[in-house]
C-alpha cells in the first residue's frame, strides 16, 4: 500500500462508503457494486493532465476486464463532465469527500481493485514504472473463483480472502518454529466433574503455539480480524461479534496431523464460543490438510494463504490428515457481548471447581 495513504485503503479491508454523482446527474452509491468486482481510478483535482495516460494504459484491456465481469470507475474531485474521454463502459463519479477520507492528494492517482464483496484486493500508485493493467489482472487472478454449479447440500460456512497479509503469515510461522509449542489437547471430564485438557492423538494430532493475550501481536491480530470479519458475520449470520477467544498458531504435519470430527463448543468450558475462524498460513506447501463439514457434504475447503473460513462453532467439522509437508493455521473464535459475559461466568465457575476439587498429587 502506498505509504501516504491511511490504513483505510489496505488490501483485505472493506471499501469505505462512497457516494457521488455521475456525468448525467445520476446518484451513485458504492453498494451498487456488490456482486461485481471493479477497478477504480482515484484522481486528485490537479491530476487531470496525467489522467489521459493512465486511461490509455487501461483502455486496450477493457474487453478482457468485461469478460471477467469487472466494472471500471473513475472517481474524481471534480465535475465528471470535465473528465477526459473514457473508454466505454467506464463511468466517472464526482466524489471529493471519498477522496478526502482516503487521504488522496490533489496530484495523486491511485488504482484500486475490489472483489465482488467490496473487499480491497489492490492499491497501486499510478506512475510510469508500474504496469497498471498487469497489476489489475494479477489482483483479479488472486481472487477466489469457482465455476457456477448447482449446489445440493451447502455447508453454512463463508470463505474470506486477504484476512492476513502474506508477510504476517510468514511471521507467524517463524514464531511457531522458534517458540514454545505444545501438543494440542481435547476436553475430557474427570470423575469429579472437572474438565481436563488431555492429549489424545487418536482424536487430535496437532502442535500449538499460544499467542499471549496481552501481547502487541495479539492486539494487532484481534483488531485486524474483528474489523474484517465482523461485517461478514453480521451479514451472513445476523450476529454481532466484538471479542476473540484465545489465539494460536497450529501446525499439522505428515506424521499424523489431523483433528477428527468435532464441534468447538460442546464442552461446558467453551460453550460460549459462537464462531470459529481458521486461517491458512501456507497453502500450497503441503498435501492433504483440508477442512470438511461432513454433516453437509464431502466438499474440501483449503483457502489460499491469508484467507480464512468462518463457521458456527456448533457445526461438525474435521481437519483431514496432512499427507506431505506441514500445514500452519491461525485459529481463534469470535463472539458477542452476551457470550463474553457467559465466558466470564464459565471462567469463575472453573476456578471454584478447582478450589473445591484440587488435583490429587501423584
């Protein structure tokens, strides 16, 4: 992302609200783009002299963009009727407030690409050293895509791209490789009714690195993930989330990395969990290691690195065995205000239970 633009225009973030008028006086709202990706040229008020060159670089590719169902828009801080001739079917929109909120200077020209869900996929400065068309095509190629199909038994899950930048994915993997890791456990209830975390490789074979909840990294991840996941959860599930649970980097490897069929909120101590989030960190570097929802179908989920899958914690799912290489994921859960209150109550009850039934020395 260009350094002089605020973080509001970052790959993975949702497009800021945009409203304006086109050259015919028709009102335009950015929400009209839901369902179709778009390329946006953002041009400052003093950049008109350079705009023709930028348009000329993109114009020969308009048919290829149209074949991908990609719209092209020019966003100005000026009267759209005064814009240079535009390659059809490109539209010009007067929206100076939007450019101001985005921190665009009067001499600046930026190219944005967003996906069909208005998530930003590219922020590029327009200058002579950048092949803008190639950058746009590369960003469009990175967007998740599958051929239309008749779906009989869809699972209630959503896949979100670009939740984490690739540089952060590599950083998390490096932390795992250098940090203290432990066998991932599963919940068991002992004879006294106390929930214990035990290792059971027949059920779950995974190694975990917990990210400390008071660390700067935890705060950064929490803010980024809530910002990018909250609107999607509200839209798809009609639920409001405001908190994350524990956050960890997990590794499944080819010595038997798996997590058999399970639900994430079955045990009393995790009953507050509402939504699970699994983010792949190194897709393409291992074989196997899919996420599946066997209650619904046999489809296999393996989003690209930095992308994640969100689903209700009550949905049965499975991490299939890694057959070659090592699969790294960032795992957490998201929940709302009522669930956060319940989490506190569960934690307090667990403390009382441990006091009443201390572990027996061996």
